[in-house]
C-alpha cells in the first residue's frame, strides 16, 4: 500500500481534478439528463459524503442513481466489492479506475477519487471535482429537485457561504489531513494549531446561530458536517487532532448532533465504513490495520437543544423522505437505528 505521510514536511493535497461540468444547457458537452449519469461514492469518504447528503436533500435519487464502492481501496482504485460479483451493477466494472482510464483513453495518471460522476452511455468519468459537483446539483439539476427541496446555495448568501467554505476547507476539512499526514513535528503542530483555532472560531460563530450562514441549512453546513461526523471516530486519534474530542466542544457537538438528527445528514453516515477506511488503508500511520472498537456512538442521538435557537433548517421547504431501501445504512453501522 502506498504511503500517505509526507516525510519531508507538510501534506499537500493533489487537487488536479476533472473539472468538466454537467449543466442544464450542456455547454461542456454533458447536459443534465435523468438517469444518464451515475454518482459513484464511498460512504467512508468525507468529500463523497457531501454529494450523498446534497443528493438526498434535493431528492435527486431517481435523476442521479448512485453506486457505492467499498470502504477499503488499494493503491490503484476504489473497488465495487460490496456488489454481487464485485462489479458495479450498472457500469459492469470492478474498479473505479476503469472509468477513469476510459476517460483518459489509456492510463489515467492522477488520483482515482470519489465522488465521481460517470456517463453511463460511455462508461467514462465526467467529473470528480467534489466542490463543484454539489454546487451544480443545487444550481443545474433544479428541474429534477423534489417538491420542497431546500435552497442550499441561495444567491443572496453565496458570497458569505463561499467565504466560510474557503476557511473551513483550508483549516478544517483539509486541516485534519495536514495534521494526520504531516511528516515533521513542525508541520504537524502548525496544522494542529490552525485546526483548533478555526474550530474555536466556528464555535464562537455558532453560539447564537443554528446554521453557519443565514437561518437555514446551506452548502456551508454540509461541508463542515462531514468532517465533524468523522472527528471522534477517526481524526482525534488516527490523525492526532487530540486537543479536544468533538464531544468535548459543547457548541460544535450540539451543532453536529442537530445536523446528524436532521433527515438527509445522519442517515448517510456509516461509521463502520469510515473507521475501516482510515485505519485499514493508512498503514503508514496504523501499520497493524487494527480498527478501533470505539467510540460509543450513542451520544449522537441525545437531545441537542438547538431547536430553541429558532432558525428554519429547510427554509420554506420540507425534510426529505426516508432513504430508499437500497441506500439505507446498515443498522449495525449507525446509532440512528438504535
């Protein structure tokens, strides 16, 4: 298994993505069409988890079917080892790399990442640009949104959402990886300090407001939530982000529980897949591959009290329906089933 730690210093994420967009007008060659594309995810991955949540909130399950890769990948690719015959039932492939290679017309020489949207008519990946994927689901797929879908990226709040997203990505979403994959003490401590300084800033911001921007759930909440959901299970120990557990930060812990208990958020979280991915894949950090039995997940379902702050989580919309049967997280992998 390839290593992840940068032994010479700080970790730098490879952000060379396929940035082709699927749009309403098809201006880049890929028009929005129901059931033409397949969203490939792993429930272990926080970047993919964003797209799972947004797809659920907007009700795009029928318009954009989803394939789920297993939580443990090899050096070359995510694998469809959860499916019968270990092949994606629609794409017919065992490895996600096959769809990337088809796009490249040979060997794809960048990261084989999730989320990825594959054109089922060609078997080629269209995009793996995770930040743009969720925005386009909100803005370009509106013809297929469910009745009551929330507005996750409202025009009048976009500048503020973008500003919050920028610092959250740098210091928190990617910051936990910079701490975990640091190869020197100085690089680790720098990332550690930035992370907790930003978490304190977020705590202060959320003392008097239920959502990060405005009074409804937005893209900003989605992007922060997927990191918070993994914090105690993985980042606190595995990545040495251990000044405090999430459950020891009262404001952020209540905020995270509020979202976890909101339809479309917690029902996408598979803690078993999350732990298996990080602890089994990152062997340069965890050489034995042993997956921790904890933490106790019951706290996620305890009262959070943030409904007293008001706000309208779905704005003028409504919560999504429960997930379809084939997309329900196994009961043993989530406290929501308790």
